[in-house]
């Protein structure tokens, strides 16, 4: 299971109404490494400015790597995180997470970051099995 979902949140989903703030709390508590990574990148983007902020350090262990994969491979989780933080998220390999502002100032950079070329250039033998 990718998230530790409370019975209350399950009941909400069964009724058809889910409070996104409660879902965000569920993500924060279930995926703390991913949450901290994205939070720190958002803070860095806000403080330093620029077109984006990214992480290039591999996760410390497989549990942390799994959290990033679960957070960014799920459209629902990724979308909720983007709405909560007010950013666009992009992901390469098993650890390279980037945050981009919502406005169009970084569109070209985001397009380059998510391109096939960038994906290929971001490969390394050390990360082959990540």
C-alpha cells in the first residue's frame, strides 16, 4: 500500500466526497521523505527564485526512493501536491525531482527538463537499477 489511509478518509472516499486537505495530510504522513524533499524544493524556489529548483542527490535508501516514486507516479498524489504547494512538479529517474512556478515564466525550461533529450542525458550506470 502506498499510503496509510485512515478509516475516516476511506469512508469519505466511499461516500464520494474527499477533503483534499485531509488527503494532503495523509500524503504528508505516509510519504515523509517525498514530502520533505518537495517542501524543501518549494522553499528553495521561493527564496532563491529562478526558473526551477531541483534535487540531484539520490535518496538515502530504498524506502525513501519508493516514497518519491509513489508520490510522483500517482496522478492523484502529484496533482494534490502541485495544488497544495502552487507549483508544477517534474521527475526524472529515481530521484531528480524539480519544482517549477505555475506561471509561464519557466515553460521553456520545463519543456527542456521533461524532454527525451534531458531524460537520456540524466542517465548514469550508478542509477541503472533505481
